[in-house]
C-alpha cells in the first residue's frame, strides 16, 4: 500500500480491427509509460475499456501487464462489474499475479444498493480475494458520499482508499479532511489535478495521465517541491489537452494522443468510435502545446 502514490496512469487497451486485444501493443505501452517516469499502472479501468472485457481477457491482460512490468512499479487491477459474485471472481482471477490492489466501482446497473449493502459488498470482496481495494467513485447514480466512503474504509480495513472521479473536486477536498491516517485518496478529476495535489491528494489515476504521462509527472513533482508557478503553467497546458480529449469516446482520444507520441494506441472496442477528424486535430494541437513544437512522432 505504501508504494501506491503519485502518477498512476490507467492503461488503454489496444484493440485490433477484428475487435481483439493487441497484447503486443499493450506490452509496448507498459514500457512507454514506465519510461515516462510514472509511479504505477492501473489496468482494466474505464480508460482501458474494462467493462468490455470478459474474464479470460481480463486475466490475460493483467498477466501480460504484470509480466512486462516485472516489479518496476506497482500495478492496480480495475474491476467494473455489477455483482459481488462477479467482482470476487475477477479479483480471484488476478490474485496470483502480484497486483498491488483492486480498483473497484460500486455496483451500479440502474439499481443502487443501500449503504449497508455497499459496505457488505466491499467487505466480501476484500475477505474473499485477500487483496486491498480502492473504491472507484465514478458512477453518478451510484455515487458514494464522503461519509459512506469513510465508513467503508473504517469498517473494512481491506479498503485502503478512494479514486474520486466525475469532476468533483469538492469531494476530494472533503475526503482529505475526513479520512483516517493510512487511507489514500487518488484524484481522477482530470481537469483539476493541480489543485487536487495542492489539497494533499496522494496521487492520481486518470486518463490525462495516460495521454501525457511525462507532463503529469512533472506537475506532481512541481507541487511536491512547492513550485506552484511551474505547476500552474503545466495545469493550463494539460487543461487544454483535457478539453480536446473529453467526450463519450474518451478512451479513443486517449489512444490517439499516445499514437501521436509513438506509442501504438490501437482502436477502441466496438461500438465506441475512433477519434473523429475534428477530435484528432484538437488533440494534436493541444498535445503540441504540452510537449512543445517538433515533439510529436509525426513531426
């Protein structure tokens, strides 16, 4: 748990034109991200289109990732399913791979469990898998309040932290004042990483990290050393990139940003469309602003 901090990009899952996972490209991405100085990796989350993976694909993708990482950084396994049984099955499927933690969404398809049922869900998951859990608080209609998140972490020791998403920086701020020592808060408020870090967030797991990992590492480092002028400059550049990427096909735009930097992003899984021509132009221009002229692979 102590190794989970800083910039932890959620890996994109490269798919082929036949809608299959390109595992060779996935391994290339691992090395590219680590080469950018990141502090960890998260595989199988939203950016990785984890909701589209069957359990065999999930197991193999996690195995390929952890093998390629070879202990250089910690790896978090993303689980996006809608029952306690399936969450446990996925957790057990990767329990022998040396993952540092599971990143798990609340059960969310249409019907939200009660607070007590939510506590029971995460307790069963940690007890049955024996793995630490980070709650991925991203589902608007199954949103967990700071009070409930802190209750789960207090009553279920295996739940070690929260990945706070959905653009809610206030919830990040609230959580930072309410958590117990040892709990971890990761910001997935992509547009506002700078203030998240300034508020004391322990790191980030967010798509913008996957699209521009080096700049995000530089932003993290700047805040840690108190260089807020540099941090604000990086924030402004990364915000422009985020505004160009964000949309219903965010994973596809993230992959396009990687491809522009020489990392093969592959295609999204159907029915998600690839980045449109307009999105490509916007991402290219914003990424040039982040990296500088002449830094894109095609230039």
